[in-house]
C-alpha cells in the first residue's frame, strides 16, 4: 500500500494514538529474534520520526539505523547484507543489527517505498516455480529502489561510503558496482511476518522472506561476494542510511 507523502503526518498521528499491531507473533525461542510487542512512532523535529531504534525523515525519505560489522575475513562468502543479531543467517551476513525487521518495514511503508516482486519467479499451478518473473510497472520499480550507505568513525574522522564498497568480487577482487536495493517487503504466512522470524533484512542471494534484495544479474551465485579487505574491526558500530536511489 502506498502512502502519499502529504498524508504521512496524519498517518503518523494515528500511529501515535493507537499502538501498531505487529505483523508477526512473538518469535519462538528456536529462531531467537527478539520480539517487540507495541512499536510506536515518535515525532522528533525537522521532519524526523523514530520507531524503535530507527529514525527516518518524511521530507528526504531517508532511514537511519544502527548496525555492527559482523564478518571481516576476506575469505568468507557473503549471502546477506544485514540481518538481526539473533537471526538465522548471521554466519553469512556482512552486518548485524538490533533493529526490529517489523519496524524497518513500517518505516519503509510510511515513506512510500512500494513493494516490488520483480526479482522473483511466479509459480505454476502445481506450485512449482516457473521461468517467468513477476511483471512490475516502471513506477513501482522506481519507488522500490533505494541505496544504502554506511557511516563509521576511523579514529576521529567520520567516513561514509556506499555499502557496496565493502563487498568485493571473489575472483577479480573488484568492489560491487554501485547498485540500488529492491524493496520486496517480505511476506506474512500463518499470521507471522517472515523477516521477523528469520531476522533477514537485506540480502544478496535471493530471499523472498527478506525485506529487500540485491538486483544484480549475478544474484543467484552464492559463491561470489566477500568482505572487502581492511574493513573496520569486527563488531565496530556503524550507521546504515537508506535513501531513494539516485537522489
């Protein structure tokens, strides 16, 4: 559902008045993802709002969230970009975060990012995957795309780079080309929000249950990307920023 930016103030006012019901039930001990029962949107100032550990701006449509560097060994193969620190795929993720995936999904919706299924194949009548991909309009494709930057402190100097600079090709050692990430929104099954259950937020290898995916033609090769050399130390705190692609 697309929420026009001109309506976001009234939408947020409604959320402030009434607790937002989570899409997911409380996560089980098996998947370990911490549950938050009543996330609330707080109005800050200058067009800024907060939900859980996330801040976002209705004017610039940017989202800021805390994270930590999780994998630094340049021989490690990376399939996920960011997962919850207690998620299922931490052993394959460049970064981890304490951010609740449900809150992240709410922030994206409030900023009018539209879900696109373009990266995923349709199903045949028998339930098997077809060779066809979902058809999506150019308008939705544009609205689904955002870029991701990471900010950290190098001694006393603050640095910011596209997160793609922290991913290197296993063979040619070149950094990942600058690319948007495509918001697909995960899904709800049996009244449970998949991204909440698994902790998967942003992924390189295709995952319909994650919140956003990498659109590169090489995305189905899970043996391709490794952490760039000379990353900040493992467990270093960083700020992840999402903003509309090309802005």
